[in-house]
C-alpha cells in the first residue's frame, strides 16, 4: 500500500473517533457512570492515537508528490490545496494530540480515582470536541486536493457545460443549416 493510499484510508479515524467518544462521555457525565466514561475515554484514546500514522503517511505522500509521479493525476489547483492541507495539518494536529494525551492520562487516572469520573468526562468532552473540529478543518482542505467539486463554496454555483445539441435536437438542425450556408 502506498503512503497516499494509507493516508486516505486512515485519515478520518482520529477525529471521527474523538467525535464518537463524546457520546458515551456525555452520557457518563450526565449519569455519573464511570464505566461509560471509561468506554468513552477508551474510544478517544484508541482512535486519537492513530494521528501519528496519519501525519507521517501524509508527509510521505507529500514527498511522493514532490518527486513528481502524483502530479500527473492532479489538476493545476491541487498544489494550492496541498499547501493549505499541509499548513492546516501542522496546526490542527495539536488539539488531536492533546485529546490523545489527555484521554490516555484520564483513562489511567479513572482507574485509581473513579469518583472524579464526571470531571474527567467533562475535560475529555472538551478536548474531543476540539479534536473533532480540528480534524474537520484539516479534512476540508484535504478533500479539495483531488475533488474540484469540493472547492465550490456556497456562494458559487457549479457551471455545468452542456452540449446544447443533446438537450435540444432542434438546435442540431439549425447548426447544420447554418454550417451549410457558410460553406456556400
């Protein structure tokens, strides 16, 4: 598997996992159920620690891009979004790493201090929410590298070029007539 394929395969695990972890963490916070908080922290820990793999595979994929063979598969605007994606990843990885470190620490502390489960849950909800938002921000630019249709903002409209002959057969007849007159 190439670095770019691996990166695409795993890049959403960390921040989507952090978002999913919020569900049991929130339930554990409301019910003060330390077992549910444990599950939420475990989900957050396991998923956010995929971040180093994602980050390194992204760097390796970018290195292959710099070498040249991937450039042939991308359009002229892709390089701009690669740069944006790289810049966002370098900044946006901080909240995700923070969630990984904190959820791991809180998971261990929960074993020894179960009566603090609500506080641990609240802290983890905040860090996981920030990690999820950060991952979405990074992924937004990543999707635009290969998908020009993702580059369209809400204020822009997608211009679809259609062949008028396909939509209106009468136009085909008119064009043939005008071509015939031009050749005479």
